[in-house]
C-alpha cells in the first residue's frame, strides 16, 4: 500500500512539474514571443487590420504631403510617394510582400490608427456639440499623420548636389537636433519595389541602393575627425593655441612604420589653427600620441562614439573609436586623424559639427516633430532634448568655430557657394583597404556649420571615392549651406 501511495505521489509530482512547465511556456510565449509574432511584418492578420484604416500621411516640416494612400478595395490600398525617390531612405517603404522600413516602420502604429471618432467625442465635451461626436462615424477611417523635420528646399538641394555620386548628406539644426535633410545615394524608386528587391537579392544591385548610408553607413572619417582631436587637445592643454609645430611631413614610429601628410607635403612651422586648415597629419597624429588613447577616446565618446543613439524617429548605430595600448603609438596616431579602426556614420559627424556649433551641447537627433490626426489636429508633439550639456566648453567650441571659419574663408575661391554664408568647415580624405588588400580610392568628407556667429545648420557630406574632401564633398556642402542660409 505504501509503495502504491509512493508511486501515485511520484506520478502526481511528474504531472505537476509538466503542468507548471506548460503554463510557464504559455506565459512566456504570450508575454515575450506573442508581441513579436503579432507585430511581424508577415503576419496576415496584422496586414488585414492595417488595411481597415487608410494609411495616414507623412509630411515635411511645412505640412507638404510626402505620401498618400488610395483605397483599392475593402481589404487593400496602395501607398504612393509624392516625390519619388527624393525622401525614400528617410521614409522607407511598406509592402505586404517585402515588409516595412524607415519611418513607415517606426510609426506604423500611428499611421494605422484612426483618431476621428475619439476626436469627435473630445469635441462633444469641449463644445457640447452632440452632432460632432457622431457625424463622421460612417466616413473612411484615415490613420494619423506624421510631421517630419525635413525641409524640402534643403533636401532637394542636397539631393541635386549629390547628383549621380554615391554617398550621403545629413543636415541638422544644431540648436534643436532637427534633421533638415537626409540623402543617401544611390537611391531607388519606391514605386518599383519588386524590381529593387529582386536586384538586391540576385546581386545585380552592387551599390546597395536599399542601404541608408546617412545613418547606417560606417566609414573611416579621415580628417574631419581632427575636429574631435582638436577639441581633446584644447581641453588637455589650453595653452596649445600658442604653440608652434614643426611639421616635417612624416612621423616615424619605433617599429619602422610611418605616417605621412596627404601627398607627402611638408608644411614646416605651423600654428595650431594653420595645422587644422592644412590638415596636417603630422601635427594631429602627434597630438593624439601626446594625449594618449584614453583622453582622446573619452572626448570622442562624449560626442557620441561607441554608443547607439536613440533619436526621435530613428536609431543610430554606434560609430567606433578604439581602445588602444600605450605602446601602439602608430595606431594612436592614426586614430587622431580619423584612420586606423575609427569608423563613423555620416550622421555622427553631423552631430560632431552640430555640437561644436551649439557651444558644446549635443542635441538628440530628431526626424519627427509631431503626430497629427487626419484633420491636422496635434495628437502628440516631440520636444527638443539635449543628450549631453557639456561635451566641450563654450571656449573650446568657439575656438573650433573660429578655426573652421578660417578654413572656409581662405578657400572661397574653390567653394564660391559659401560666399555670404559666414560658414565654417573641415575637409576630410579617408583612406581604406579593399577586400583584396589593395588601397581603395579615398572617400571625400566635408563638415560645415553656418553662420559661424549664429549657427542655423550643421552638415556632413561623404562622397564615396571622392578622392579628397576639398572637391565634390565641399561643393555639395556649400550648396546645401547656401540654400539653408541664403535661400538660393
């Protein structure tokens, strides 16, 4: 009898254990996996629910419609992009076969939510008007709208200036963090998505048209990173502004390797300001070695390197600044000129320029200003937010702006579009290796702020295989700045 009772008890324990395991699995599935499945882009029920509401409109900052949706039948609608590929990487796409990307994905819930009836109820209580609460119940349900920060004129200027070149442009308002323009080239036609996806999957698209280079492209920043090195050097030794550097054209390291200036130039005696203007690798490599890796890394991280940054309407992947040992003098010198294992997204370098322009305050990047209902009534606004208040001091920011202004003012003959904008800037030439171990054609970079005395825009431009930043990258930046400041 005791043996029987013991066996029954053991069986009950096993059943209890299995029951608890089953309940735990169901609970886990419901809590952790259920939402992922429900929100999966391939979920047919989710698509059916989306199509109950005519998808809301995405607007530019001035209220111009960038998208529109047309009802095909009860269960289907088409999504159209008003300006073709002009905004395609910022807006993304939505397609039942290929999923959702960009702002279409980030604000899918809002764009699929109809607020008309609830607004009628609010109007009833506000105006005591019973009719207003019910009169629109039988109308087409239209989703909420998303008002972006994008400026059509600046976006178009950046798009046109890039032409057929590959690369990216990002323009920010340094005081608010608003993204005024975001262009990635090459682009693609969102109305012909099937062909675009097919080309990407088959290897026909060798230029990665679907990649938003402005946010997701990681490149060696080259000499535009000297702006960060300059900030760190000024903080490390304020008296360095009075120092004279003797540029011999090349730093030779203990292991026999060396770091040379661009085109093997020898600049001789230089002030810090002139070293920034001529982009002396000798001076900035030496500054990095004198400061050491820890100091330069700390300042780079204040600007946003080595951190994923959550903006409003976008998530920015981490740009990379390395941790190096003291004996790695060659790598430390390379890091001071934005080479070695330093990698940056274009938006990260725009944030560097914007932080300098904003007296050392790093604002949260912002692609969306507000959510509105179908009638334009504001449902939710996104305020401007400082991510870091004291990346660098006011004095250091002002010194860097002065140096950037000196660089541009002495090169107006090369970049005539900067005339009258009181802009500052920094060139960059980024070297890199191809997969086969050979050297690639250098990328060209340019960052700019304008006007120096009251900055309204900060720009970062990269042109893949642009050879040097004083060429097409600077030309593109100058045209974007001119449009933003002079409206021309």
